[in-house]
């Protein structure tokens, strides 16, 4: 038996225990099979997999850095003892990082208090209400189907900023094929939709939960349509060089590196360096939008 193996195993187990970090369920590694869209015809079946229903969170910081004083390790117990001390210190640091993230989430979620009634009412919303006829059909559980049929899994989380100025969505989208030889999905990505409309625009325009429900439907449907566009190869970067995109979130400037893949008068859609699809409010209207608006104003003046 290798000398010191029990100690090495104990240190490894201690380090593994310290790696149980706060769950990050709004993250996914981008994956896209070349032939992902083959067989994707007609209205797509979509499974809504978030166990919490329509889930809202406050926008929290992901900074988990904590101060750490210089630590002197004792060499009296030999190399194994030093390794155990390092492992114990790593566990303590990880625990402090987890506590910091949990506290930040709790603080951020206080932003939901002014709309708590609307949010609570939406948690029991039937996923079928998110269906977009002709494009996709949403349900919480899929019926048994052809093992070759493709279907989407979506895990949407809605985020509200502290000042209620922004409502955004992160939707983890996975395209699966039952009976596939490998468990790896056909497609996997995160689609983020950022809205610049204050959440009060929705709640005050439609008292009760209906205004926020309309916002939820709009953002969710938009995210699924963008995912389907990506699966079908319609969001191409065309070898363009990445650029830096800037927008405000919760009063903080957010910088995102990526490439524009779609643009309209109201939205700019980019693919960031992770491969994620992000839709931002259009801040600089394309020339075609400005010209169209000028023509519209001119035609009104001629009446």
C-alpha cells in the first residue's frame, strides 16, 4: 500500500466537501450539434422544467471574493500535515464565499417585495399559457411520443432589479432527442432577454397579475423563438470580430463581449464569448429605422 495514502484520501475528501458551492442554475455550457435542426418540424414540443413554476429573483452580484489573511502552515506534522492544513483552510474560504453569495441573494430578493402579490399569483400559472400557436406548445410534462421526436426543455428564471427599473429573463434551453445513443443533448444554451421597461409599466397598466403575466409571456416566448432560430442556424456570426456592448443593469454598467447576430429597431441580439444568446434594448437605432421614422413623420405632415 502506498505510504500516506489514507491521509491523501482524507485530504481529497475534505477538499471535495468544500466544493459544494451555491447552486448556479442560470448557467449552461453552449453545445450545438451540426444537424440539430433536422427533424425539428411543425410546432415544437416544449417542456417547462422549473419546479418552482414562474420563478422571480432579485439581481444579485456574483462576486464571491472574500478577504483572507496570510496563513502560516506548521510543518511539524510533515508534508501530510501541511496538506491537511491547506485543505482545511480551503474549506473555510469556500464556506465564507457561499455565505456571501447566499446573503447577497437574500438582499437582492427584497426587490420583489413591492410586487410580491403579482409574483405569488404567477407561480401557479399553467405553463400552457406560454404556448405560441404555430411555433411551440408548452407543457409541464410531455406525453409519450416517437423516440426520435425532438423536444425542448426550458428552465426560465426572471430577474427584477432593485429599483424595479429592469425586468430580464435567463432561460436555459436544451434540445433533447429520446432514444439518442448518448445522453448529451442535441443543443444546449442560455438565452437572456433584457427589457428596459420598468416593471411598474406592466403592473400599473394592468392591475393585478395580468400585467406582469403579459411581460412574462412576452419575454419567455421571445427567448424560445431565439433559441429555435439558433438551432436552425439563423443566428450566424459570419466571422465578425467581437466587440464590446454596454448597458445598464440595476444602475451598474455591464460590459459584454460578443458579436451581433440579429438586429431590429427595438432590439439588438448578440452571441457572447460563451456562445449565449443575449437580446438587449436597442440604444442606437439602425439607419433604416431612422429613415423609416422620418418618412412616416413626413407622410403625416402631408395629410
